[in-house]
C-alpha cells in the first residue's frame, strides 16, 4: 500500500512459495502479521499491533518455538526489510547444497509436523485471534477493525495473501450450495471432456491474513463472482453499483493515471 491522506495505491507482488496450512497459520500468528484481538481494538496505535501479555499454555508455547525454528524456511514478503546484519562487512557463507537424503528427511519431518498439526487444529476457532470468538465480530467490532485498518494502511510489513489456489473444501456429499459443483451456462457450452476454466467455472481457494487486500476490479469477461467464507473472521467487501461504474472510473482517473482496479479486506 503506497500513499497517504486517504488516497492509496495497491501493488501486488507475486511470490511463488508453497506452504502447508500449518506454516500459513504460524505465519499469520506472528506479532507483525496477526489480527488484533477483541480486547485490543480500543488501542490507538499507528504501528504494529500492541503486545498484550496473555497466559500461554503448553500448546501455544510449542507453536511459537516451531514458528521460530521455521523462520529461515518462511521468507519475508516482498518489499519488507530485514534487520541489519551486525557485521555488514562480513561475507555471507555459501549455502551448502543438501543431499537427497537430507532433503527427504526434512520433507518427512515437515509432513509429520503438518499431520500432527491437522489432528489438533480447530478450524472454527484457531483461525481467530487469541481470546476472540466468532460471536465477538459484531457490527460495532467490525466497524472498529475497519477504522483500524485504514488508520494504519501502508504501515508495518506488507501482508501476505494466498490467492488463486485451485481446489475446493467441499466434498461430493454436499448437495446444496456446493461451490465445487455449481451448474452454469459454461458447463453446458463446453465439451464434456473439458475440465473447466480455473477460477471461472471451477473454484479457487484463497487464504487471507489480517490486512490482506485485493485490488478493486471487474471480474474477467464481466462474469459474476460467487464467494463463500469457510472459516475465520468476516471479510470486508466494497462494491460499486453497476450504474455508478462510469462515475467511479472518472474519479479514479482524476486522481491516478492507473485504471481502477471490488476491494475486499481480510
């Protein structure tokens, strides 16, 4: 997010990195990325989230230790700054290529940790900030979160957004409102052998974190868009009526040379 005074320009930087759900949750739980809890929304801070001392159980301590151990594996987002090296003149040691056996052992260890994580992960509660329940997201709370987002827009480390992941969380057992199997005109027009158009008549999965934002846009070919939030906190959508499209484009062109790109914030 670049800008100030209520006028911001968003720039998405693609970072091709494969992460497991465990690694994503650990990344979102870090102090510089985590969402504010229900007892923090009253804090007026223009920096990163204020640290609030909370009692930690053994499970939370273990997660923090594992997150620190993975710090070298999960790279920083684009445009973020790392802490300066204590020895700026020293040359970095060359990375020694891992042997096939070491790589396989590391993959096996990560897979075991992923499996252990999924066995205890509560998708209905663990996506939310500490000491925060789904029922806490009242209209008043969401309004404060929205204000907090815009007051701190562009500050802190850029958020991550896991976008355009092909797949669905629905199984064939779900017969009503199964986003993975929604009939459309394209299904009738395309050949029976066609597997579909990714993200058009086949679903995409998106993993958001606090402050993850997608630019205002018109869907490809002016098609309709269907979205379903499986887990986590509510998402903010900013939509413009079709009759006001021309007025929006005129307003955007008058403030920026870029074309207006629906804005939604996790």
